[in-house]
RNA sequence: GGGGACGUAGUUCAGACUGGUUUAGAAUGCCGGCCUGUCAAGCCGGAGAUCGCGGGUUCAAAUCCCGUCGUCCCCGCCA
């Protein structure tokens, strides 16, 4: 049982505490031994306080004992210090530290635990590979940056819970041991001991349960909940991740959008202390592709794509005309002021476009009033002028062109747009300084313009999957089509591949995009059994499978399901953006590597023969 | 499933292209000594590396070749 019980944290002592007898507990952060005087920086999660051994005032046998003890202290020892708060001598205050005007003169020191030399320093300045950080995550978490990330994440959750509580939503838990569904990502499976040969699946999202809660009359539900998807990882994708999930009855897009916007206002106000403007701008899915080439545009800067198919059509440039003949399009991107781009850099851009499937990247440099380009000779002057006008090109600009199928053109140019936006410093790319959030001044240093939200609405209901040779839902199969499509869909019994009208059917889904990241999405759901069955039929899910996998949902829709809809945020991505982190791994306490392996626990790992047997499982040799 | 980058003291990197003066080097951390005001403390000294692993080429391999494992980034995938 430790003798010393802490009275203060290492972040709170100030001049006004001078003279008080206090007790601090924490980790030895740094020590500086000057021979006659020894400084210990004591750290806990609230801050750092300097302890001084051997100051002139202290002398005698006791002081010598303490000094001897202090020399034994090492980095990351866990200690308690009882002592008196003293002002620092004239001229030795450290203004970098909130506690920098005082120091503690120890009277007693208790070592609560020794520590081996840590594999890396507990400091934000020190570079450590992610693998080492994950293996020693409990040390990594002591670093201020990680602590702040987790504190901030906690505040987001707290603000979210308060917000939903005040708006009449109740938090309901849904099962983790549930049913595998055919659509969507791969499931994580859990074998059932009591039901040989049967498996639970961990939920990819609580989608079906939240709909059942609406049928159950809960009306307003929310949950901060883990979801599981067994797909390949990225810096913004972990196999288990957290959603802020909610659903409402008797609702429409307008309600869902406004509650979502208000939630964001609340979170940004409470967490970052800034006001974000409402309402968020709205782009249709079609418009988003047309102007930015993507359904998750970064609208912090303009630099929009300009289609020039009509001009290219009239020109003599075969490559453009060939693409158009194959039902393709030609688009231009104006890289303002980059006419000086070197051949080598152009090749790099071309390669980037090539990664997206583009067969080439045409360019024109605007010099004075003329064009410098290998392809100008294929264009008449008035065509060049038309292009320049369309692209709003001026002297010094660089125009980039891709001609191909729309998907490839959009893919390539949106990628180039993002790249060039960064290159041209069009994005307010100031290091997110979160210090103010944790300091006493609470001085605002984060501008609302750092955060650009945009709604992407009216996506198509179906898209054709070339690989599987069938239509699949753009959002998920429970998304309601827009009402005007009902008669069209009712007439159909299947979706022919080349039926243009199918891709024109719009859905009542919506995504929320922040700074080019998709941070959430949702939809108004189908609440009529007939329509839901129709959709399954059109998606060519065999009736037997529909009954097996979704029977309970269809059944529930037959017992008085209210119209309902909702939304789900990717909490990890949201917190990643709020903290200015470059990976969601930095806002998750215990993430896994790209192979979904934990260097900390060594999970996943083999299990005993006996466990397998109990679960009625045999491993392939 | 595919493409790319990387793997060398505890940690972060250099050395590799062009094999041999390399006894594999630096910084930081670690250990010891000196030092009464530091806060990236300073000065002096010291320890610390199966060069990811396996195989091959060669008189000789951290260095070249093949395989393999791991980490990160990207494409596919992620309703």
C-alpha cells in the first residue's frame, strides 16, 4: 500500500500554490543531474512539474538521503513526491510549461514501481516506427499526442451522447453475435459450440437491427458501436471500427440532414471551440462527379473539371475523337500558374493518371496568348480559344486533359486535382495546433475554413458490377428509391445490363464528406414489404436466400413498419480529421497492422486442438 | 490477388548503385565519472549490431542474385 496519496496533478500547480504542502504522483519524464542540484520532471496525464533536489535552502542528513535516492531514479519510474511548492529563482522560470513558474522541493519520495529502460522515449519529438509503437502501445499511449487524441475522441463521444439525449434519442445496444449477410463486405465469423456447423457473424453495421428498432416503435435510436469488416486495410480502415449510428421514424432527408448538421455543430463547438456555418452545401452525386470527378470532393478549393467533349469533337485530334467515338468524354483541369512544369514532372503526372487507367495525359501550357503544347497543331485557333475560355485559362496556367470513358477521366483528373491542390497550396494546410484546447487561454487557433463539409445527395440506386455481371446497390439494398421511380421499378422483373434507365433511378441516400473524406452516410429506408421484395428480386438475390438471410426483416416490414431513415458516422475518421492525424490508427487505442495483426497481443493466434474440437472445427492441413 | 517503398546498435538513420582501408559509422537513448539552476542541460569516458531469416554466386557479401517473413503506401476489395 503506497504511503503517499496524491493531492494534486502534475499540470495544476501555479504561483498561487507556493508554500503549500502537496503530494504528486507520476512517471519520471526526464532528469537532469547537475551534481549539486538534480531536476526531475514528473509527468502525469495532466502535465509536467519540476522537482528539485539539493536547493540551497535544503540541507542536512535528510537532504543528502533524498539526493542519493534521486540519483537512483530512471526514466519511467513511477513515483510519488511529497513536498512544498516553491517559486523558481529569478530568471529560471520556464514559460513553455504551464507549471513553469514553480517547482517542488521534495520532503519525501516513494518509488511505486521501477521501469526497464523503455524501447523509446515518451516524447512527441522522437520518431519511432509504427510497429514498435504498437508492440509497446502502453508506452506509446503515454505520449502527449496520443493522450490528446484519446481525450479528444472521448469529448466527441461525450458531446454526441449529450446531443442525442437532449434530442430524445435513446442509446440501444444491438447484438455482436449475429447473422451473416450475403451483400457487402466479408464477415468475421464466430463458430457456435452449441450449434455444430453453424456460425455467428460479427456485424458489419447495426443496419438491420436499427431498422427493427424502428419497427419496434423506438422512434429515435442512437448508438456508438463497433462494426467489423474483414477486408484489406488502409490508413483509414481497420477491421473493427466505430460508428456513431442513428435512426429515426416518421422522417425524411431534411430531418436527417438537419440533425446531422446540428450534431456536427455541437461536436465542433464543444470539442474544437469553433463555430461551423450551416447549412452544409449540397451537391448531387452527378454534379459532384461532373465538377470534381469524385463522390467525395475536397471542396476547400475550387479547381474544377471542365468537360470539353463538344470542342474536342470538332478538332482534328484523333486521340480525343477516338475516345469520344467510344462513348467517352474529354475533360480539362486547369493547374493555375504551373506553366513552368518540367517535362519530368509532367511525366509524373502522366504516370499518376495512368495508375487510374488513363492511356495518356495531354497538356497545354499557356504562354502569353499562345499555347505551348505538342497537340496544338490539331486544333484551330477558335477551338483553342474555346478551350481556354472554358477552362478559364490565363497566361502561366497549365491545362491537363484526359480523354477516355467517363469513369477513367474522372478517376484520373480527381486524383490529379487533389495532388495539384496540395502542390499549389490551395488547401489551408496548417499543422493543426490543438495546444489551445489543452491550455488555460483557450485561444482559438483553428479556423472554421479548415473544415469543409459537403452533402452528396441523390446517388443512383443501382450500379452495374462488370465483374459479377449484375446490378448491385450503390448504398445498400434497404435504401429507398425515390418515389418517382416506383412505377418504373414495379413494371420490371429484372434489370437488363444495357438498360440506361436503370442507372438513372435515384435513391434516397446521402453521404457527408469532410475535406475529401467520406465521414458518414445514410438513407431513407424501404419500409414497405412489397417494395423491399421487389428490390431483392431485381438484385437477383434468389428467393430462397432472401428468405434465409432477410426473412426476419421482410416479416417485420409486414407488421406495421413506420417510414424511417438514418445515418452513420465513421467516428475514427471524424476524430482523425479533428486531431489532424494522418491515420485512424492514431486515434484508436489498440489498432492492428495492415495484416490485421496485433504486435501487442500477437492476435490472431492458433488455438488448441481441444478448443477446435469443442467448436466442431477441423483445420485444413 | 496485384504494384511500390522499406528491414543495419534499445530507437531513428547513413553505408548498398560501383562486393575488398569498414575493426559496419552517426545521432539519440543506455551505463560510469565530473558539474549548484537546468528544462533538447553541458563536458569526459564506456558498453551496445547473428546487417530480418534461408539459400546461392564469389577468393571475398550488409552490399549482387533467388526465395521467404515482417512493416508501411497504393490498386482491387471495403453494401
